[in-house]
C-alpha cells in the first residue's frame, strides 16, 4: 500500500525539550495546519485552510511558551486536523471529517479503506507512538508525569457565541481537572468552565484516555478561546496564567517536586 507522506515531508511529530524535567508533559494534537502534498488542498479554499477547522489557532505558541517556562517536554502534531484529527481514534467518523462546523471537506469524501489506512499509518500512529514512548521512557527513568493537552476553540460555533475563556476537560479521571478548575477559578477576569465547550460525550478525550487513563496518571485537556491567543500578547498572558496554575497543581500532586520557576497569579 502506498503511504500518504512523501519522503521529503516532515514527520508528524515535533518534539520540543524532550528531556524537560517538569512532571508536566504537554501534548498539542492540533498544532499545525500543513496539508500533506498528496491531498492537494482537500477541495478547500486558502481561507478555510487557515480557519479553526484546520488547526487550533494559537495553541502551539502557548504550548511552546509553557514548555519553556515549566521545563516541560512538548509534542506537537504538524499536520492539519482535517487530514487526520489526532484526538480521535481511527474508528471515529471525526478522525477524517467529511464536514467541519458547516464546511464540507471534499478531500475526505468517499475515502477508500487504503486511503484511510495511509493516514492512520503516517499521521495518527507515529504521533501517538511518540507520546507513548516519551511517557514510557520517563517512567523507566522514574520521572513522574502528568499529561496536559493544549487546544483552542472558536468563539462562535454554528452561529452561537460561547461564553467562556477556558475550558477544563476530562473524562472519568477528574483529579487534575478538579485541581486546575479550583486554581484557575480563583483568577480574576477569566471565565472557566468544566467540560465546555464540549466534553467526553463529544469524543474529545481520546488522547487523555489513551495515554493517561491506561497508565493511571493525572491528565487534563485545556481549551482556550482562540481570539484570546491569536496575538503575541494574549499568548504570553495565557502561557503565564497556565504556567502558574500548573505549577501549583504539580506542587499539590507531587509535594516533593522542586518547582523550577515560580510565577505569581
Ligand atoms: Zn484541538
């Protein structure tokens, strides 16, 4: 079977600070909006390929800043979620959506089993293998880990405005989400909600359950409204806020951990 990616195209995984010593392991499944060359423009306009349907606006920059502040490893996924949504299992219809919000995605219509498998093999598997390898290597070195996945959401979805700044998402394991909700909830001027604008019923906890649930390690998914982090000032502000929240959460979960950087709220 032919692969999806050509030899000169990049690996889906971009690994940042892989030897970072923070317990926090950052994952950003929707960081990039690159379309694999073999898929052309997927039948979409250049405008559509820069919208939230193609990637999580601002999430990569916030995640990179967090990685630096916390000394945390970060795994970014470079290809557009339209080619393969790495926060969905291969059997999910949303993994290669034929429609995103109200936009038809012609490049995902009538995919053959081989075409689906090529995307799973070239994007989904290497990305999640990299997350597994990182977590397993840290465990073998007795480095404790907790997983924080970084996302952004559109302020208006199907014509309805979403009235929150930060969503804290979880499935069955609520430990880290409860802590983050308590800590972020104390911050002035931001609206924080549990399992909004979507939650486990929408199938968005795949990465959390796959890597956190199976290992029994703390995990949470953070969703920032994307108009708050589409410019450098907002990205810096949100990275600082979340670094503070996560450092406090880490010091509660692992009291013996030496916190490298201390930021004020
Ligand atoms: Zn996302």
